[in-house]
C-alpha cells in the first residue's frame, strides 16, 4: 500500500470571499476574524467543530485499517525546476520566485495530487511587518557580512508566509539496554597526574513517555534550520480552517506518516540514551545495546507557520526563516573574505605592537 499520497512538495495559496461584498479576504496574524479591507465587514473564522482537546490518531490502527478513510484534499501546484518544491501562484500572476530557493518560477502546466487533509493549524502570530523588522535586526547584527548584503533588506515582497507540514507523535517507550559504567581514578601527581577509567558492566530497563515529537514532513528545508525553531506552542493549535490559511502558502507533506514515525524514533532514541546514561551513573557511560519497544503510539497532521526568504548572493542560495509564533530566527548568511582577512591582519598588528611595547 502506498502511504505517500503526495509525491512532491506542494504549496496551496488560499483566499476566502467576504460575506458582504465578495472581495478576497486575507488572514491577519493574531486576528480571530477576517476583516474586509473594502467594506469593513467582520468575517468570522468558523471551525468545523468547537474543540478544546486536540485529538490524537492511533497510529497502528490508522496504518492497518484507516489510512484510506482519512479526509483528503486535492491540490494543484506548479513545480520548481531547481529545488523540486511546488507552489500555486497568487491570483493573476504568471510568474514568481520560489520561496525555498529564490529561482524564477514560471507556470508551464500544473499538477494535481490528493493528500491527507491537515487536522490542526497553528495560526500566524507575527505579521509581515514584524517579520521584516526581525530580518533587519538580524542582518544588522551580522559580523563580517559583505557590505552590499544589506540591499537584500528591502525584501518585503520576498518574505513569504508559509505553513509547513508536520507530523507529531506521542509514544511510550520501554528500553532494555546493556552498557558499561566508567569510574575515574588517578595515578601520579602534579604534572604527571594521569586519569584512567575502570569499566563495569551495566544493564537495565528504562521507561520514557513522549508527547508531540515534531517531525517536519517536508524536504524543502533542512532539519538543521527548522529544528532550532522549536519549541512550538502546540497548546494553541486550532482545528484546520481555510480562514487561517487565506493569504498564505501551504506546503504539503513529502514524508508520509509511516516514514515520519521512523524519523521521530531517532529523536526519541536520543532522549532514551540520556535516560540510560543517567541510570548507569558513574563518571562516564557506554551504551552497547538498546532494544526499544514503542507502545500507545499516536499522531496528528498539523501545519506550523514560518516566514521564509531565500535570496541569492554570489551564485549561492541563503535562507532566512522565522518562527511565525515566537519570532525565533534561523538564518544562513554569506561572509566577506576581505573583512575577515582585514580583521586577522589587524589582530596580528595589535599583537606585534604589544610585543614591541613589552620588549
């Protein structure tokens, strides 16, 4: 059975219409209503159900019996020929730039895919103005940045609000392990003092409980820049509603729920190793074998908000990402070789002056 219902990274651009005048409505970060800028009407964001407790889906039952019963949605996208991401362009546009690699994006015929519909969304809290201010502050704080890099500060149109697809997993884990406990001892004294380690066999069982382990279900951004955006305030998740999505792009998953759980296990096993080392004790620890049994596994499919810019500099692509809730920043930046060289020369010169004065 093919669990991946979307073969490529895809983005949807969503708008809703005003109940009074029919104009397109865009979600304003932090708002609970969609205000029409033409007639002023306040349009409610209706959820399909009033829900205070987030529902988790039983993983094993879903994989075995219910994957084809889950609510689906059909999306039409245009694929980026450079990085593979796909996006639906804004209305009345025939070209744009890819949010993930800054390459020109031209409509040459879209594709349509069916995907599992997200159950929850964490709405944007930071608007585009604040996001741009955060970028300026980050840019101004860069050491050894090329002088002409600041021209990219004028990128209000290049900063794009995107909902990224995530799977979250809950699980209990019981782990039997075999390892060794290291205890330090010393020989000699003074400069000849040497540290040694005596190793003793250790084995046991540890129990861990995991809640909302987040796995990015996209391959368009590296985990190294998205993982530091955590933690997310998932207690503020809202049932999926296009009112929150209106005006933003939404990338759909490339990693299916089954593959996502394998990625979640890697995160969980890092935490399990910490628990094992704590139980082994001593001055140092070795873990030689782990056997983990996962139980009570559940998951949900959610969308999380980021402001994203991809900009080219000297034929390389750099990305700037903001957590759309907290303002946490992860940025890739170029360095000025000339500035670094001048700084090294200055340090050498200062050291030379100090030595001369000391002599």
